[in-house]
């Protein structure tokens, strides 16, 4: 059970880290000063959450690897984040839609984990939930404003939703690790989060006048198992360069 818990916590850390890295690429390039600062602050929140999850993962693994080792010294196939989060930023519409789809899952996931009998999982989740509540409120508000905005903004938001939809199924597809945690009573199956995710998604998309793609359409999976799109290699090359170039370097 300890290995499954380690793998599960590592996934949570990888999700936060990879999305944080993507959002940090907007720094100084946001469509408006307020949004530039907001995206950077969300990235900082996520990197803080990633550190907490990595620290606990390191403790569970018991091999002496630090949070920095887990972040900077693993290759692409050792990362287990959702494929959705490694997708390129694209336009601001793409970034915002990706954020909303994940924020909605993240919110309900952390709500669930905050009630876990594992005190550390519950504690990290409860702390993170305060930040993610704001993340979801912000991204949902912007999806509505742009979806129900001009014809151009509506078209861009709809295109972003259509393009990213195939990556959403992975968030609710349980595997052996998810099942092991559920059997141990530490968390619900990820599939049990889907009704709440669907309900919130439907509400926001209705306000945004956006059409939700077919729920039965094909979904791309693999990220949770370490099978990624080509995009993660470039992301990690940028993120890990300094530590790889100068192993063990300190400030």
C-alpha cells in the first residue's frame, strides 16, 4: 500500500508542477497586466502545492530523494501528470479553457482528499483547497465573460474547448493505483468525481453560451501511466536544464 500511496501523491505533485510550469511561460506575456499577474500568482500557488506533495511523496518513498530531485531529476516517462496539463499554452483562450477544465476537477478532488483519514493528505488538500477555490472562481468567471462576449472571443473559447476535450476523460478513468487508494479507504475513485464535475461544467458552459462536446467521444489517456505527448519533453528540457547542466549546484 505504501508504494501505491507514493505513486498517487506523486501524481498530484506532477499535476501541480507541470501546470505551474506552463503558466509561468505567460509571465511578461499576458494579454493585460492584471492577467499577467493573475496567471503568475496561480502558477506560484501550484508550485507551492507541488512542493507539499513532493515532500510527502519523498517521505513515503523513503529513498532520500528530495522534492527537488523528484522535480528535476526524473525523465518524461517518470512523470504521471494528466496529458491536459502538458499541452502548449496556445492562445489565451486555450490556456484559460485548460485552466478551467483542470480547476473544476482539482476543486472536487481536493474537497474529497480533505476528508481523507491520512492526516497529511487531508492537511495538504485542505490548505490547497483554499487557493484552488479562488482559481476555479476566477477561471469560470473568465470563461463566461469571453464565451458570452464578442463573436471572436466566443469562437476562440469554443475552439479551445473542442480541442482540449479529448484530454478530459483521463481525469475520471481509474487504474490500479486509484483502486488501491479507494480500497484502503483513503479516497474516492476518480470516476466518482465526474457527476460534480459535469454539473459545474454544464452550469458554466450554459452561462458562457458554449457547446459541450459529445461525452462519448474518444478520449486520449496515458499521462497517469507515464505515456505522454511530445510536448512534455520540451517542457522538461526547459524546466530541468540548470539542474541537469550543473548537478547538485546550490545558490
